[in-house]
């Protein structure tokens, strides 16, 4: 090898190390999706990108999660690809970054199936593989220099795909360990640990919202546990819609939930809490032919550096406010 070749190899290894650091900097699935796409776009010098990905270790289908600049989506069409076909499994085993023409030639899958949804010429396709199964596809186009992709670039992008796949697997495993499977909310220990980390680091601008389903025992006893589960899932869906990406919603146990509203004042949190209360009040749970009305009682506590030394302190104050909501008629919001 010439000196120039060694220098190029060293440069690529350094680039790969930097990309790997970025990919492993977050376990948050939504943030990871953006990180993966931006990493590929930068390395391939492309301005158009889309990412199909599943949220399981070995998904049956992968779904279009993100698209940027020019990969326009056909509306009202399920944007999914089947990754269990023999050809897709062959594509997974290859682990190769391919051009559109190569994919078409090798017939790993019907490229037109993608083009129904993404109305633009795809130049590069990179498989994301976990356990020799397709876990995602990165689609790139719009090369800045309009030059055809070189063999060395394809090999480099395949390497990034390998590390991106590991990052996806880590993110999915993290979600499985910290998520309540029925509601897809975070579990109690995750939330209390996160609150503790915020207290220690000085990130004190947050409000705790504690929510409890009113008369839940009566629903369970009268209509059965399945209806009780449907009620919990219905309330959980409303909570997820009410919060932002950086907020945390968790199932604290049974019919009780806690939201950590970050970078928010108490007045802002009251608005969110009222929105949740009204949303649940409009929720209708059907059991056989019966329509069940659901309400929640809510308590809020803004973090106070003088009062709150531990997560339990601020949560306890929110719980006290919730107790007042219960005692004064239910279906209401009370602040500590």
C-alpha cells in the first residue's frame, strides 16, 4: 500500500469512530432515528433520506419512520415493507450497501414497492441487520456532487450500517427494560431514577403530575379485568398525546400514572393537566353493549429546591394534591 492509501484508511477509521460515538450517544428511539439518518446523509453527501425501521428485535415489517427533503410520501397509504420474504432475508445476509440498480438487478425486493411511497430516485440503499434479519433500511438520494457512489464509499456505509444496527438493538432492549408493555409508558423505577438524576445535576425546572383513574376498582369488579385493561390503555393513549418528546409519562402502578413535565412552570403544567382531564372525560370504554364513562383525579407539584431533596419528596407532594382532588369530588386538578 502507498502512504496515501494508509492515510485514507486512517481517516476512514477515525470517521467511523466518530460516527459510532454519535450513534451510541442516545438510547432514545426517536432521537436515534434522526441521528442515524443525519449520520448517513453526512457520510454519503446526500440531501435526501428516508428510514424504514421496526421497533422489535426481529420485526415482521418495517415502517417508514422519517424522511427528509424530496422523498415525498403518498398520503393515506400504509408505509410498510415486509422483511420476512426469502429475498429480503437474502439481502440481510449480504449486509451490503447497494445502488438502486444493483437492488433491482439482484431482485432482493420490488423497488417499485418503495417508489409507490417515495416519489424520487433512490441512489443508495443500506440494510440495517440484527441477527441476520432486516431491522431497517436507509434510503439515500440527491448526492451533492452528483458523482456515482464508489466501491470504497459503499463499504464504508455498510460499516456504518453495522454500528447503526447495534445502536437500534440497544435502544429496543432499553425500551423493553424500561417500558410497561401494556401501556407503552415508562415504568416507575425509570422515572424516579431520572428525577433523581435531574435533582443531582441541578436540572430543577420540572413539574410532577400524578394521575389516578376514578372508581377504577368498581370498573374492574363490575365489567371485568379486560375492561379494566382497556380503560388503562385508553387513558395511557391520552397521556402520550398530551406530552412532548422530552417529557416522561410512566405507569406508576395499577391505575396510577406520573408525568414529569420538563422545562415547564406550574401554570403551564396545569394547562396540560386540564387537557388530560378533559380528554379522559371524553373517553368512552365499551364493555359488551355498555358504554363506560371514565374520569381521573390529578395532583401537581412543581419542584422546590427547599422542599424536595429526593424524587419521593416531590412525588409525595403531587400525591397529596391528588388526594385533595379525590376528597373534593374527583375529576379535578389540584396543585400542591
